[in-house]
C-alpha cells in the first residue's frame, strides 16, 4: 500500500509487555485530513496504539510512519510532538497548579528551549491566540483559576484547548467525553468536527452516541488488531463486533 | 480567587525577605563595629559569625528549594555541592597562608609538606588568585551537577532512585576526600586560614564583611530564584514536577528543564559553601557526610518547600535550635531533629509557611463569613426554607448520599 497520501501509516505493528501481546500485527492507515473513530473493548490496545504513535512505547516490530515519510519509531516524545502530533490522555492531564491561561501558554506553539522560556514575554499575538482558544473551549471566565479547580469535563476541554494551542497536524484524542454530561458530549462532538475541518484526528471513545455524532469512519480494535472497519452502521452490524464489544 | 490572593501574598513576603536581608547586611556589622561593647545594642562578634554561618545554610536550603520545591527533584546530595564550593574557597585560603605555616614552606601548604609532597599538584595551580578560586566555586559544583544530571535525567531516573544516587554521589565524594593522596588534606581537610583578600579572617571587620556578603548573596539568590520561578521557564519547572509526561507530549524536553535548574541550584549551593568556609575556619570531608544533605531537606521541609522564603526560615530556625540544643542537651539533638521531621511531615506537610497561609486563609474566610452573615441573615433563612429540609443524618454516609454534587470520574 502506498504511504504517499497518509498522515499516519501503521503496518504489522506488534508490542508485548512481559510476553502479553497488547498490540498484535496491527495495520491502520489514516488519510490526510481524515477523522477516524476507534472503538473496542477495554484492553483492546487503543491507548497502547497512541503510545506507539507518540513515542512513549517502542514497537517490537512493524512500521509506523507519519506524513508518509517520517519513521516515528526513530524519534522520542518531544520530537514527535514538535513534528505535529498532539495527544489528549485518557485520564485528563493538565497542570493543576497553574491557571487555565498558563496551561495554554505552555502548550502554545513556539520555540521549546530553555533560554527563550526564561526571558519570555507574552506577545500580543500570543495573547490573542489564547483568547481565541479560551473562547472555543468556553473557559474564558475561568482563565485565572487554577486548573485543579476545574470539573472533570472542563479539564477534558482544557486539554483539548492545549492541543489546539499546540496546533498539530494530527490529533490523538483518547476518550474525550468520559465524565461529561449529554449536553457537554454533544458540544464536544461539534468541537471535534470543527477541528477535523483542517486537522487529521483519531478519536478513541466508548460512547456510541458520541461516535454517531462524529459521523466518520470507525475502526474496531480487539486484542491488539483491527477487528472491523467501515461506517458505524457497518461496524455495529458486524457479528464479531457485536460479540466482543457491543453485545455485552 | 484565593489562589491569586496567596500568590500576591507570597510575592510580598519574598519582597520583604529581600529587604530584611539587605537591611541586616548593613545593620548587624554596624552594631558590631561602631557600637561600644558596653551598649545594649552591641552585637558580639561570635553572634556575627554564628548568624553568618546560618545565612550560608539558608542559601543552601534555598538552592535545594529550587529543585525540590519547584521541580520535585529530591536531592539528597546537595551537601556535596556545598562542600565542593567550600573546598575551592579553602584552597584559596590555604595558598594565602604562604610561608606563615608551621613548616614555613612558601608554596606548599603544611599538610603537603607533612605528606612529603615535592611540588604543588596541578589542580592546585591558580588557587592563589581569588578570581580563579571564585570561578572554581561556581564551575566545579556546576559542572558536577551538569554531568550528573545529564546522565540521570536523560535516562529518566526519577523519584526515590534519583534520591538514592544523589546520596551515593555525596558518599563517594566523602570517601574520596578522606584519602590523603587526593591532595585535599585528607581527614583533617583545610584549616588554619590566615587572610582573605589580604584581611585577617579572624578580625571583627572581616567577619562583619563576610556576614554582609552572605546576607547580600542570599538576597541576590532570592531575587534570582524568584525571577526564575516567575518566568515561563519556572512555570515549566512546576509543570514537569506535576505532570512530566504531559510536558514531553507538548514538545518540551523535560530532561533539559530539570538539568538547568539542577545546575543553577548546585552553583548556588557552591557559593553558600564558599561563604561558609572562611566564617567557620575549616573545611573537611565531614561536609560530604550524607546526613548533612538530609538535614538540608529537613530545613526546607520545616520551613515549607516551594515557597522560597520557607526554606530560609527553616534553615535559620532549625540551626538556631541546634545551637541551643547542643549547648543544653547535646546527646538529644539527633532525636530532636528526627522528631521534628516526623512531626512536620505528619502535622505540617506544607511547613511553617503553609501553616501560616492556611491560618491566614481561614481567618479571612471566617471574617468574610461573619460579614456575609450580618449582611444576609434574611437571605440565608429564605434559601434554607426553599430547600427541602434534610433530616439529621443517622449515619455519616447519609449526608454524602443525598449530596447532589456530581462526582468526578477517575
Ligand atoms: N506499560 C504497560 N505495561 C504492561 N502492560 C500494559 C502496558 N500498557 C498497556 N498494557 C496492557 O496492554 C493492554 C492494552 O491496554 P490499553 O490501555 O491500550 O487498552 P485500551 O484499549 O486503551 O483500554 P481502555 O478502553 O480500558 O482504555 C492492557 O491489557 C494493558 O494492561
Ligand atoms: Mg485506553
């Protein structure tokens, strides 16, 4: 298969932890500009797949390519982040002892070395970007509050906001609506659809209602490899998917 | 809101500390030198020397605060950087003795003559110049911290493992400096100093000057630490402390962020050691003792880490306590120190400063509450009646059961 028009290309990827194969000969291709939803039972390897793409876990075998030509297995987390892959963790992870604004400031695209950070003064352009993002994630009125004081759902949004500040080409979003109300969930689906207009996105979710809202191609993982792939209707009609996941 | 209030309170506290240190740097020497010994305001020379020593300890505690309080690196080896700075200064002071030593050798310090050295070891060259020694005070601890941190942070050694290897580092240096053939005076270390920059180290005026230098240097270190912590880099330092992997996935190199703070901190510790040695008149391998480094951690914990001011207060109080205790009940000091550490960890996890803040916060909240009560008794009654009345809980679980607050999922 050609890698040329792909943003993410995984082929024959496997990884074991103490003999347990968490990812097993996984192949997955994401086109440029595509948004994909990934579903699958607990322990299917969804988070581990993101760990591999972002450099946290090295695959034992297989190819992982970004943007058609960059071999991600040769780079570490910081390098991969700088190439333009952003990630939201399954458990929302923000800097709790910093304010919302400061969280976004640290995520904002820009130089990543020590001395510029030591002498950094916020520019008008940066302030505007932060204002824009605060508007998008609806936390403008809380900008000076500590992130520790946010609700679970708001932390999820802040983390998505940090992703936006990073301005990556590819966003990996792990369970963004866990702990959200129905209204917040719908809002998040709208936000991700917006983001997907000019970014490539992978969303992992268990919430089928939310996945339907996204309205994109779905991949179901099971025991570390792809079980089924297609429209949500196609995948949810797949007997194997019903058996291991939806039917429970 | 309250976070902001405390931030403003913390800034004011730091500014006051800087002001007090600068004032003390002027006033104490004046009270020692210009006031007659019979006056009630006279500060005796031994107090000047003792408090000067405490200020060096405070600088050491502050240097630990930068890495431990703000970046979560629990170094149990900061005493090593302190001692190395002290040795660099000690070597300068040794060379200043010249031919006034017991053996009268114009080049070789007494211990070298005694150990049959024929010439000065190469690493002693240059130490007859103050500027060179001063440079080494910064460079040697800084370089050691840089090399140590380079390997440790790159291989992602964190937490208790990192603490253990810092402890191993200071222990290795202790053993090395005990050896006579290392060329640093072995067991006895460096002592019998005569002059610093041409002034007699024992003279009152010199002691006062060293005291003032320590206070000013501590004030300067507070300014620098404050600036670092307040910068975007400082925010990163805390971000690495709270969620290291998050910073990596944002593209930051957590190892470099730690390395910079660790190196700056080691340089500060080295300066503290260099100011300490002329005031106490000796530097020996005992300063590398692992327990010394652990004591520094206790000072910072007692005062309150991550507050800049806390570790300074902790160092001053614990050492004043130590001086008092070792005078009255010398054999109980270590028990008292251990007990203090346990008590602080259990009762005051945020140290003295943290206790002060929460006390102030409570007082403020109480005042606000009583004001609100006066202003809005009717509102309070109205809202109480509009809610369905809760029957008294029969068991403690019931209150939380009926609590409508949504719980955050983990
Ligand atoms: N670092 C690790 N060490 C050992 N085992 C691991 C590690 N990371 C993941 N695993 C295991 O790999 C399997 C896949 O885990 P993963 O977190 O990728 O699942 P998931 O699909 O994200 O599940 P969930 O829906 O619960 O988030 C699990 O059995 C997990 O225990
Ligand atoms: Mg997962």
